């Protein structure tokens, strides 16, 4: 299925969860926040939230700033 | 001397708060923050690099167990964006603190007062500890306190300008009227600027470029640590009155 991840079109396995996506991208879940179609997905729901074809996902973390 | 800064029950070890932007690398960031003695560290919320997973994470260098992480909404130009960034920041699970920064003008980076006020009101109701970046405007400071700001953070001068406190009288009025801690945020350039802010009675100073943009950031970080302490002590001590004419320090009595 097609997903838009941080603005980039990506091809991912059908029906994967947020947890599985982060694992695939080698991203440590503890350090990030995730939004799917402008809705925040709570960390406790990463394992259960199944992504759908066409979902737009934002994965953010902290960077240097003032 | 017990002189701790407490905001919403959170005790702060240092009155120097520092940003993490504009450093050469994370090693330099970590060293400068260590040298500054700060325990509040500001960070920005941005997209994770999904292509290069070997790239380091800021929090590997700035331990959230050791420092209080203060995420900001820097770069946001609307209230809606500020709310989005703030909620994402909290969702990382590191901090309930949020520095609300809604920019109203690209060139000066002055805050949009209306959007800042609305965002503060909404986020305070959601349980955030909201610390808004504002202009040196005493009336706005009061409005923000009414809206639930845990502290107000008036700028000294435009972000990254290094001009120092341009309007100490407005800062003094804010200090007199606001019933919450006042943190001077942005625009200081060197140690004396920080000392002046603290001598006025400000509760803390938040800075970034003054350290990161110095020729030797680590040494400047140390200078800032001392400036905050010196300024605070001078404020507590109460300065002598200014006089137009001289008063001799040595006695006349006993002169030949």
C-alpha cells in the first residue's frame, strides 16, 4: 500500500501497524511522536493502530532549537 | 541562601535556560550546556530523518533525566500550527512544558500577540505548562497570565540579534505587574546583558545564540553561568542609589 511518510511517498506492506512501520524504518518509538492524517496516535496505541492505503504519516522528534 | 525558582511546583536548579540550536554538532551542544550549568534546555519539534537512521538524536546528548526539556513551537506562524506542534511535543512523553512561540513577522521574528494569547489559553486548559514568548509588552503579559501562562517570557531584543535589553523600563513594569515568573527570552548578546536582566529582578534568562554564536561557545557558556549568578545576587543585595555627584570613600578626618 502507499503511504506518505514525512512528506515522502513510500510503499509499505499492507495492514502494518504504527509499531511495525517504526521498526521497518529503524526508528526508536520512545523518542518520537506520530500523527496519522493530522490525528496524534498515542504511544500506547502504536501496536494496535493499523495503517491504511493513502494514510499521511508524520513522525517527529526533537532537534536543536532556541 | 534559599533562592530557588519554582514554576507550577517544578523546582529549577539554575536561572539560566539555554537553547540547543546553531551549534557545530551535538558534542559542542552538550559541552556548552554542561558548562552553562543550565537545567532547562529548549528544543524544536521537526520531522525525523526517515532515510538516514544512523543520524544521531539530540536526546542521546542531552539526557532528559538530567535536564528539563522545554520544547518550543518555533517556526509556527499560526495558532493552529502552534497547537499542533505543542501537542506533538507532549506526545513524545518527555515534558509537559511548552514554549509558545507564534511568529508574526518573518524579518523581526516578533511574536503574533493574538495567536500567542489564544494558543496559551487552549493549551493551559489542556494541562500544559505554558511559557509564552512575548514582546516586551506589559499589557500582553497580564493578558497571558489571565489566559493561564505559567510564566511570561518577554524578549530583550529580536531573536538572535544580540542587542541586549532594549527596553529595561518595560521589563520592570512587567516584573511589577505580572503575578508569575518573568523569563527574559531572546536577544541577549553577552554576559553583561544577562546580568542586567537579572539585576532588574527577572526570574531567569533564556538564550541560545549568545552562546552558540560566540567565538568560543564553551567559554561563553561559563561566562553566562556567572552572569546569571552575579546579576541575581546583585538584585537580592539591592544596589546603591545613583547619584549625580561624587562622595569620597576615604575619610577627611585624620588628613595631614
